[in-house]
C-alpha cells in the first residue's frame, strides 16, 4: 500500500515538473 502511494506522489510531481518546464519555456519564448 505504502509503495503505491509513494508512486502516485512521484508520478504527480513528475507531471507537475513537466508542466512547469513547458510554462517556463512559453514565457521565455514570449
């Protein structure tokens, strides 16, 4: 159970990090 919860959190932050990178890239280009 604990490992699954940790996996969800890591996956969530991984997607959040990608979203932040895309936003930063858009702002830099703009």
